[in-house]
C-alpha cells in the first residue's frame, strides 16, 4: 500500500505538472516527502514547481534540503538528474515545464485509455535496472501511440531528452543500418553529423556514451537481426534507456517485456457501464464529428468493439464508415469481410489505412514453416491446447513459440493458445493458398470426435462433472468439429 501510494502521488504530481498546475504539484510532491523524505523524484518535482511558479530561491533551498536529507538518511549525494535541475534553476534556464529536448511528434487525435499500461511503463522506466523495455503486441494494437504517450510523461526525467526513432521503411538487412536512422544528418532522430574517421556506429556510440536520454525505437520487428546495435548502446552508453515497440521480442538478455493487447471491451450489449470502456470511448471520440454521432446505439458500438477485440486500429477504421452506413451494417460487414476495415485518411501512414496491409506485413516476416503453421491454426475456434495444435496442425513446438513471440498467437495459460478473431479471418484466407493442407479440417473433426468419445463413459458414470468441465473448456472446437 505504501508503494502504491507513492506511485499514485508521483504520477498525480507529474500530470498536474503537464498542465502547469504547480500548486497541485507541490501538494502531491510534499505528500511523497512526508512518507519518504529521501525520495529524490519528489524533491525534483517540488524544485521544478517552485521554480516555474517564480519561487527560484525556494527551489534552490529545496535542493539544499534534499542534499542534507540524503546525506543524513542514506549517506549519499544527489543523483545527476537532481544536480542538473539545480544548475538549470540556479542559472535561470528553467523557463517552461518542458525541460528536456525531444523530437516527439505532437498527437493529431486524443489519446484514449491505457492508464494501467502507462503506469506499468512508468514503473519500469523508473527502475534503474531496466535499460531496455519492449512494448510487444500485434500490428494495429496501438504500441506507437502508447510509447509516445509514455515518453511525453517521462521526458522531464532525461536531461538530454527523448528521441523518437521510427524504423518503418528501413530495409530489412542483418545490421539494419540502424545508426543511419538513429543519427545521420537531419533524417536521423538525433540530427548529428559525424566528421570523424570512425564508422557511423562507432561515432554514434561515442556520442551516446556521455548523454542521459530515452530512445524510442519504433517498429523493430523486421530488423530483429540488427538488435546487436541496441545491445551495444546499452553496453557503451550507461545512461541511455531504450523503449522499443515491436511485433516480436528482441530476444536479448537485457530485454523486459510489456505485452500490449486490445482495449477493454464490454462483455455484453446490456452492460450498464458500456461508456466506461476505453474501446467504446475511442469509437465515440473518433466519430464525434460525424452526423448523428450524439445518438449512437451503444449496444451496436459494443458489438463493433467486441468483434475487433478492442484493437485500436480496427476500431478507428470501423469508425470511419459511420458517415456512410448504419452501425448495424458495420457490424454485419465485420463478421465476414476483412477488407471492409480500410480508410482514406491522408494524415495516417499508408500501412495503417487497411487492416489487411498490417496483417500482410506480419505475414511477410514469417518463414514458410510459420506461415503454414498459422494458416492451419485458423481451423481452431476459441482457444486450444498445445496437444491439439501439434496433433491437428502437424506443426512443431518451436513454431507455436515463434508465432507467440511474434504476437500472432495469443498465449495465456501455460498450455493454451488462441488467435485474435481478425487474425483467424486472415489466416483462414491464407489456408486456401495451401492446397496440400486441405485435410486439416478433417483432422480437426476427427481429433475432437475422439476427444469427446474418450469421455463418453465418464459422462454416463456417477461423476460426470470432470468430463463436462473438460469438454466445456474446448466447447467451441467441439461445436466446430460437429
């Protein structure tokens, strides 16, 4: 409870700081210091709010209090972040709440939901042991928007700034030419020029060695073989933290993962709290200017959100059709037509104008064994266990793991897997392109016939409850087989 209280007070102070509400910042910073007088983050929040409120002398005095408390309680000196802030205040260089440089693009639409994910990311970034954090999830789930929102909240804690490095369009090569996108010239995130004789990667590492920055490396999935550069940065630049978005994990030792799934969806049309779900809020927000938007049938909105399982890109693409058709028609199209999810907005990347394009890009990242495995798994309904996948689809355990690592296969319980409904639609279309796999449906039916048959005696016995529970777990597949 103490830890949770500290996190809540810290983030409340940070949120008020973003709104320039400095009185509230001071209130929540002091709440933290009452519980932990040695908490430097709270001292920095208090110093900043005092300085930006015109109380420069009080801010400098707070630094003295911080130094004395750290020496008495812990026997340590202030962190370099605190010293940097003190120097900025002392020299009169702290003029706005945006203290650190950055190249984070301004959002064009309102960011909706994801409070728990933002808290988790902030908690990880506040941990000195966390140097590499990967937001992993399927295409269209909102990893980039989430990473940028988290970076905007965290930028003040990095004296040398936060730098956004989009990798879409970088060629798929073993080394990935990542240093070019990171640094070289005006096209690079850091806008550096390298006059030295060393190669660009060496020059980049020289520069990063002396800075304290957050690097947001976006869309890394097609450059996984180039993850060595990220490792080199972590080794050579001890004050740099890297936040990655990817559909696949980097698979390096320093990596920590934050899985990103769809937004929460209402479990039923009649849920009295439908409007409290962030998926519904996103749909309503994106249709706010459409004719008749104020009179949305919330039950139909809930159906849209459930059909796309809360995937933000799918919700936004579906919402783009509100001016052309009724919500009931949108729901009907979502049931059977993947190409329906498209839009013509000129201010979003081409790859995000059609959901099929997102899935096709993920498909191209798979080797042929994984492509064949994903296509076969489309025959399953709901979730399924490992034994069924290996028996019905004739695939290897390594392919299951690979698809899960690439965010195409959901892996919840240790022994069970599942496909997102839209991924299943896409994979089912791909299955038709493999004539040699045509027998998969017959194997699926035979497997679940045997599955139920093995429990026939138990169902007729004195204690059928266990058999019923086992069949209930796989009932969607039993019905599909029937």
